[in-house]
C-alpha cells in the first residue's frame, strides 16, 4: 500500500520541483519581453517627486549610465506594492516582464505578489477599452447576436396563427 502511495505521489513531487530558475539582473537584459524571475540585491530605494520609485540593483560604485537594469514602481501602484524601504540591502526574487526602459532593461513592479513569484497587476489594454465604460447600458461591441431581431415579437405572433380544424 505504501509503495502504491509513493508511486502515485512521485510524479507530483517531480513536477513541483521543476520551477523556473531565476536569472541575475544582468542576464535579464537578454530576456526582453519575456516573463522571468530575477535574483537581485536591492542596494537602494529611490523615490522621485512624482511618486515613482526605483529599486537600485547596481552597486553604489557603479555609475548610473553603466547600470543596465532597473526595477520601477509607478505611483498608481503604490497601494498594491506597499512599502519598499524594507527591501533596501536585501536579496529578492522577483517575477515580471523584462522591458526596454530609456536605454536599459527593466521590470515594472506593480504588485507585492511579484516578490513571491506571482504575476504583475493586470492592466487592460487601453486600445481595447476605447468607447467602453462600466456604467453604460449598451454592450461594448456591436454584436448582431445581442440585438433583438424583429422588435418585441413573441414566439408566435397572433397574425401567424393557423386556424384550428373543427373551429
């Protein structure tokens, strides 16, 4: 019985052990537009006057123009991301999409769950939302299947009824 249980659980253990390996911040630049996990040491947390925050992953002796990777957290994501000062001088594992950012590679930190391997916050494509509001009564697309055909006709219109035999 135990052997059967071990055999049944073995594929699950093998599957769970196959997690994505994290890459360093320097290697992440090679994975543009891909969802990756990075291992990085946060040397400093810098906040701009507009509320944008940067997690500096380059050592202090590296000039800013030589630093090839950055992590950015936008002001509108502050509630979901939370306090970032606690990550100063800490090694982190973070998941996100590597993007080109002003001459270097970077990752947008939009939700705290990214630190535990979770996905970034979902942000809908603004081009797909054109002309749509949650408060409007009409559907967001002009689907002919959503329109009533023929007004308020019932299943059987009174004009289309056949005369019954015997009446």
